[in-house]
C-alpha cells in the first residue's frame, strides 16, 4: 500500500526471499530485507520520490538468510479511475548473474589492461573511422599522453605529418591509413618489417603487425595494431658495424706502423732530446758499461783524435785507436771503437773488416729494436681487440637483452676481461627521491647487497653525479694505510668489502638523454 505494507507478492519474489507462503510476508514491510543504509534510503528518498513523482528505478541490495542479493527495482503507483494513487507497486529483479558477468568483464578488462601495459611495445585498437578505442601505456608514454586521452580521436589529432597518415603517391609512399584500410577491407593480417618513420622529429625503425577486429558475426569493426620499436637494435647494429670498421682501420694502422718502423724508428731515437749514450767496453776479460763522457763524444765525431788530447784515464795505455760509426739508413746510431797498447797501426783491410762488422751490428740492433717494438704493437693491438670485443658484446647485449640484471652481469664480465678490477659497482640515482640504489656490487668476485639511500656528500659518487665527468683516483701506499687506520670512522662510506681499501678507482657517470 502507500505506507509500504505488502498486500501481495508473486511466487518469484517469495522464492527470491526464501518465503513459502503469502501469509509470511503480507501485512509486513519489505524494509527488514535490506541493509540499514538501504532501509534509510527507501524511507527518506525512494518512497517519497514515488509518491510525489510517480516512479523510481535503480539498483539496491537485499540481505536474506546470510545471502546478498543485488536487485534492480522499478517502483510505480497504481491509481483508481479518478487517477488517485491507491497502491505502491514494485517490480524487483534479481541481478546476481548480471553482476557476476559485469565483475567477470571487469576482471577480464583488468587482466587485458595489465597484459598490454606490461610491454613497452605499442598496442592500440582503432574503429573503421580510424578513431582510437584502446591504447596501451607503452604507446601513450611514447607520445607523452595518458591512454584515456586517445579515446575518440584519430591520428590527425595527434599531429602526425599528413604524409605519414595519407602517404604521397608522387613519392610512391603509403600512409598508415592505407594499410589500415587494406587490412579492414581484406580481413587479413598484415606484417610490415623494418619500416622507417619520423615521429616527433626522430627517425624510428618499427616492426608492425595489423590484424582485423571482428564482432560475433564476423563483421570487421576495426583494427588491432602491434608495433615493436627496433630503433635501439638498429642503432646497436650500426654501432657494431662502426666497431668492425674501426677494428679494420686499427689493423691497417698497425700494418702501416710496422712498415714505417724501419724508416722512422731510429729517426725518433736520433732526434730525442738529451738521449743517453749506451754501450759496453771490453778490456781483456772484463766488460764495463759506457756512460756519456767526453771520450764517447770525441769518438762519435768520426774525426781524427790525437792521443795526447784523450783525457780518459782508461786510455792511458792506448797506442792505437780507431772508431767506426754504426750507420743505419744513412744515419749514425752509435760507435764501435777499438784500441791497442801495442802501437801497431791498423791497415786498410782491418779497417774494412771493422766497418763491415759495424754494419752487421747496426742491422742486428735494428732487428732487435723492430722485434721489441713489434711485440709492443702486438700487445697493444691485442689489448685494443679485447676492448673492441668487449664493447661489441655489450652492444649486442643492449640490443638483445631486456633483463637489466642479465645486462649488468654481461657488462661486469666484459669489464673483468679488459681491466684488472677487484671491485665493480653500479649505482643508479633517482633524482626525484634523491636516492641511490645499487643493483650490482661485486668485490673480489663476491656479490654484496647494499641498501639504497641518499648520496653522501664528499664522496666520489656524489661528485660524479654533480659534475657528470669521470673521476680517477690513484692512492699511494701511505694513503691506503691512512684510510685503513680510519676504517671505523668511514663506516657506511665503503661499498662491498669494508675491510678493504682500493688503491686505484675509476668512476664513470651513466647518462641518458
């Protein structure tokens, strides 16, 4: 009735609320079947609205015998022939299954959103008018928008160049809408590999898959697009090509260096400032080193020297002396000297023999020098090859690995190959939180877990973060001992093994953008 007392209930309602007979509900109100908040709403809002306006529709909730029953209820007035309200009637529908379907749909939507947002690749859905209906976080982030901002707009609203959207027949290029229309018209999948596209002034390399979106009757209602940005991989391949080219150039430089050694090697020695005279003196069975002294300078002049002008004490017993220059490629690189106390003069044959001998000595010295410098060059080449190989492997890892942990492990192994490093540390700085985290800390091959925290002032990491330049530290033995003595004072400033102080350190900034 108009006071809310039940005068009739059909069998469906009786079954819904668990009542067997009409008498069990007739003469009572329905309010006890609702939670308190809905009882208040029925008394203060719904019934007054029906009495004044004639009807009300909406969702409510019953609680019967420990069961929660979501309902959709339609209230209206029954009137007499004169139009006066006589009864308040209600059609109450159990919408439990509908709510379950809606909840399942929400869960499916949440699952789908989680899946498509978990990849940095671009995923989006367009309708037949090229309007966006769904966009994942990867695509939205790339264009600096939220996913909801795309709904209902098309590519022209995003500011894409007209040639990118519509193509250019004169240039023979297709637009993205041409491909969209082709897929929707044919109902077939289309794959576009290694397409180059300029987006926001930056050239991108994209692999794209476009598939038709169909309804339950098989009608095409739009298109699903998946885009994998391979720009980083292409740049890594270009880097590898440049590294290979650089390696070839380095090899050619080494070959050219070896060819030039004979011509330029001794020339560099001869033109060196204040080069020392080196050699040995044989006297009887003894051998003495020769240092720089006036006698050596006199002998190196290749001019006749009167014996009385020789002041070298070791020459006091000399009666005959001869000096022969060591010549190589027209340049004098040293002297061979012979002296005798007998006073017997040296004839032409003996001088010629000594000259020939000096030539053989000069060539032998050249071969020894070339061998030593070639070995040094080979070692430098091997070291550079190891460095380039390490850089190449790191570049491959960057282009292939998506797991930061695996990437850092690869970099650590390559650093170990080319540097005598006892410790390896990677620190990442979150400027918004002013926090340093340490995803990788190795010391003597042992991995340490370090807690994140703010960068400490007066540390090398703090300085590198602020000036963005590499820092190199080479400590003396005394400095290392001093730091060891102050180890307790430095607690918390040392990463890795706190019982050890490094003698040499290299800090290099990691920069993006």
